[in-house]
C-alpha cells in the first residue's frame, strides 16, 4: 500500500515537472492564438530551435546551462520577429487553412535544416552539478532537475501573472484578446502588440525547449513529435488565457506520465480520447471564452 | 383582424447585465407592412435574431402561425417560412448571382437532397427557371452569370433580397435593406420593397424615415430593448415621446 | 435590351448551368495518360499504382476540404481504417477476394467517418482542427496498443490476395494491380464528379462559401456535412484498402500524422476544389519524391516545406490554378 502511494506521488511529481515545461512552451502559443487567432503549428519548431541554441551555446561556446537558457530566449525571440514580419503578417486575414499550411511548411523546413546541421541523433547536454542527483524533500526524494523545472515553471507563472494583471502592457494585451476591434478603436496598436507578444511567446517556447532537453530529448523531429501536446494544452486550456494552459499542461503532464507508467503500450490513447471528450464538452477550452 | 402570422410573447434576452430585449410583445399580421425603428443599439437586429432563431431568448416565446417555435433551430424556422436579409450582405461571393438564388430555391424545394442528378438535369430546370424569374422580378437578370463579388454594392443588395425571396417566405425580415447603397441607387431597393408579394408579412428595420413613412402601414418603436410605442405612421409622427427619443426636433409627417 | 435579346440572355444563363456537368474533351487526358504510361513506362508501373492510390486519397480529401471547406489534419484516420480493414480481412480471416475486401474497407471507414463526423462537425475553427487531429492520433495509438492484431510498427503481414475477378493473377511487374487501381479510381472518380455537380454538391459549396446564410435559407448544414464526410471517408477507406492489397503490407504509417499532412500537401500543391488538382498534385509530388527523396532526404523535406510556403503565399490555387491562369493568358493573347 505504501509502495503504491509512493509510486503515485512519484508519477504526480514527475508529471507536474513535465507539465510545467509543457506550460512554459505552450503559453506563448495560447496568447498569440487568443490575440490574433493565428494557428501557428510552427510553435514547436521555435521550442526545438531553443533547444539547439542551448546545445550550441553550451558545447560550442562553453556557456553554462543557466546562462544558455536566457540566450535561447533572446536569440529565438528575436529571430521569430523576422518570421512574423515577413511571413506570418501576410496571413492574418487569411483563413485558418492557409495559416496551417504555411506553418506546416515552416516546420518541414526547420526539421530538415536542423537535421542537416545537427544530425538526426538525440543531442544530450550536461546539466550543472547542482541539478543532478536528487533532493530530499522530507517525505520522499525528488530528482533535482525535476524540482528545478517546477521552480522555473512557478517563477514563470508569477512573472506572467504579474505582467498580465499588473502592467499596462498586460492590460493592453488582455483588452486586445478580449475584443480586437474595440481595442484598436481606443488607440491600441494591435499589430505592434502582436509582434511583441509573438516574440516573447516564441522566446518562452525556446526557453522551454532548452529546459526540455533533459527530460524529453532533443532530436530534429521534436517540432512535430510534441506539437500535438502543445496544441492540446492550448485548445483544452483555452486560447488567450494563462490559467487555462497552466491547468491543461499540468493535467496533461501528469496523465501522460501516468499513462506511460501504467499502460506503456497504449497509454497515449487515453490522452487523445480525453482530449476529444473535453473539447466536445467545452469547445472553447476549460477557461476559454465564447 | 386575421390571426397574426408571427408573434412574440414576453420576449426577454440578456447577456449578463446587458438586456437587449425586454418583455417584447409583438405581432405581425399576414401581408403586413411593418417597420421597426429605434436609435442605434436599441436591439432591433437582436430582435430579428431572436425571431429567426440565431439567438435563444432568456424568457418568453416566439410563435409562427400560432405554433411555438421558441426551441426550433434556425434552419427549421427558415423552412417553415421565415426569411431574412442582413444589414451587411451575407452572399455567396465566389458564386454567380443565379447560383446564389438557386441555392435558396434548391434548399426549399428539396432539390439539394439529391446527390446524383446533375444540377442541370430534370428537376434542376425548375429550380433554375424559378431563380431566373426572381432575378427578372428584381431586374438583375442580366447579371445572372456574373460573380457576386464583381457587382456594385447596390446590385449585391438586390441579390441579398433575391436569396430571401427564393425561400418563398411567409414572413420576411429586412434588416436595413438600403444600408450602404449609394443614394442614386436606393430608389431601386425601395421599388423592390414596394412591389413585394402582397401575401408576405414584411418587417423592415430602417433608419431612413422617408422609407419608413412611404412603406409602413404600422410602426413599432424600440428603445433600449423594449417597445416604446406602436401605431400607424400618423400616430408615430405625432407622438411626443418618439420625437424626443428618436426623431429629434425635426419630425416628419 | 430588346425583348428577344433579353430572353436569349436569360436562356443562355440557364443553359450554362444546365450544361456545366457535361464532359469537356480535356477531361479524357488524365485517363489517356494513365493508360499510355502503362505501356510506355513498364518499369514505373508499381510506382504508378501507388500514384493512383494517392490520387484517390487526395480526391477524397478534396470533397471534404476543397468543396465543403472542412479543414482536417486527420484524414489518414479513414485511409488507415480502410487499410487495416482490408489487410486484417485477408491476413487474419483469410478472405482474399480483393473487390469485396475493398467494399469492406469502404464500409469500415464510412462507419468511422459517420460517427466521428456526426460528433465533430458541430464545431469549427481550432476546435475542429484539434478534434480531427486527435481522432486520427487516437486511432493510431489504438493500433499501437493492439500491436498484437495490427502488427504495430513492424507491420501486418500475410496479406495474400486471390486473383482479381477470379481470373487475373498478380504478376511480378505489378500490372494487374495497376489496372485494378486504375479501374477503381475511375469508378470512384465518376461518383465524386456526379456528387460535385449535383444539387447536393452545390449546397456543399454554398456551405463552404457562407455557412451562416445557408443555415438562414433552411439548409440542414450538419446533415449535409456529415454526408459528404462519410462519403469522403469511404473513398479514403477504399484507397487504404487498395494500399494494403497492392503492397501486401500495412504499417501504422497508414494512420499517421505524416500521412494526413502528405495528402494535404499533395492536394494543396495540385489545387483544391477542382477534382483534377488531386491528379496533378499526386503525380508531381510522387514523381519528384521518387527521384529526389532518395538522394537527399533533408533537401527533399526542406524543399517540400519551401514549396508549401511559396504555394500558400503566391500560388494559392495550386498547379491547376497556374495552368488555368496560363490558359487564360494565352487566350487573351490570341485576341
């Protein structure tokens, strides 16, 4: 009995850590989708790029892990602005199909490019000493890295919450998500706002991608492999919010972990069945509007 | 006085704190020529949406021919005889004018249930002929094969009405039919409205008082979701309340 | 306009709509090319068979995406269902008669299409996209979970087909399979063409163009969409069944996101909403893939991405649209 409880708690904690990374990666997608309604299937590619920037910074330039993450954030965030201005902006008024096709095309390009430069094998990294091993929490021990992810995730939640609820920029974003036309008529430059949000969102995805290397593995197919999960987090959580993706990401992380443990062969089946059931019941997501 | 063809009883609709419809008791006679006027935001289009089934009321009932249709979905209400036009054109822009009207006629006659016969073959001829007849009645038959997106806005507005007429409705709701039409062409719209079949009950939302007083035999004034008053054009023109709320100091009539 | 001119003009309009479904001489071309290729390129016949199967698959997607405007990332669900239905029928139940196998595949896929369509097609936008994607992946995972039945990633083996129509056995050059696939494609193409030109087909196009107005004129939108979705699923199922029978092999790849994405790209490349876009897209894509992908898979994948981006931005109506534009430009030159 005690053993079962121990295992359950283990699955829960690991799942929470995993969910936090999913959240960090997906939150940008949620906000940009809520703001512009733009279906960006290449979001996973930005996360993947962040992973590779982290790898290169560490192995190529000897940058320590904790510094490599913000570098990934900045580099990918800045690069994403180019994509947004040159490509994405052309399709804001286009149908969803066009946006899906454009971003799928970008994903293919990304996978091919990264395979070419980094090869198809997984790229591991050496996390710093203090993040290896386990930490004694009192009632049980937890892998230090997992704890680190939870801490970073929680910090992100606080920063994002503060940014959204307490700053004027956040207020403007919330206004534009709520009613774009009205926001424009009160003088909010929605296009500039979107570029900024897109850059931050992609940067966060990159940061999450760097964090994810150690637990999800980094290969050039990362962009597509986990894309569905990012989409589920946003769709089930509710595009445009922060709370929704947080809840959905944590749920997904724990469920996927549990599934892998209990039904290693077909556990994923339940995730998709649950996604369908949730979306059918709440098409706008758990915390979505309309 | 024959039984009303369309009725709403105690119709309420609110979105949270916002009440777009309050206790609306309204009836439309067969063959009516009824105008619905009121300031912007009074809830006129919402009222039409409640009648057509796009919005579900918070309370109250909608009746068609005495039968309760409050729970009936929009498409079913359309099949039972309620047609509407939109303030901003809702057309099939990529298709030709004739195809636009054929869709309405084809859905009504059940032709569109057929997966197998070409749209042109037997059965299809009847649909096409009826649609062409409507285009002729509205005098846009020369645009029959032109793409709707290529037409000037005034002609598009006529297609908007033609589609609704293709449903052979018993109740026709026109939402600002002349809106957006250049003043040089708006008389065409007015002529069309004047020559609508006598047996259709027509409710028209309008801001243009010329149109209202020329066309309507009965006027309802809606303010902040509730009916302020109803009456004949003469009564409404003389009504002090209406003048203050809506017509301002320059009253017509 | 004089009265007689007037009547002539409206009659001309009526005649245009009445005659639109008639066969144009150029429509014989794809079939002539397919028959000619059989004799002129005997070495390419097996590839040709797969091209024909992809054409059928893309055609089924065109009904749903090009004509009805339903954006789906999970069309492989129906292809894969058909593939496993036909494959399991032959491998596990020993029923090797090919045509009845296809009928069974169509039926199974149609069932999945009907049930999923009935639930999903009430939604739109991101929700619908996610639901179609999740449905396909769910089936993929189901196939993975029951690898004991499906053979999982290693694949389903032991698909042995009886001679076609009892008389034509399968030769090493794949000729019987080619003719088989061509005949099936032809028949189902005729069905698709009829549906598209029917009043129902017009209503489907109307739903794509303005679903709000269709509802307002009394169209039973949900019913219409479920119908076309089911027909499309059946067709994709037949393509899957052909795939299983002609390859004598099925893997989970038949249900994968890659397959859904590929058929989507093929159709976009060729051109949606014209039926023949499926032909052009599949032919061009698969011939190029056959030549280029082996040499350098990264360059191929990168190229597909680039072409897709360029197509969406600059050639939205695909190759078929480009041909049409070229044709119109030529016609204007002649004047």
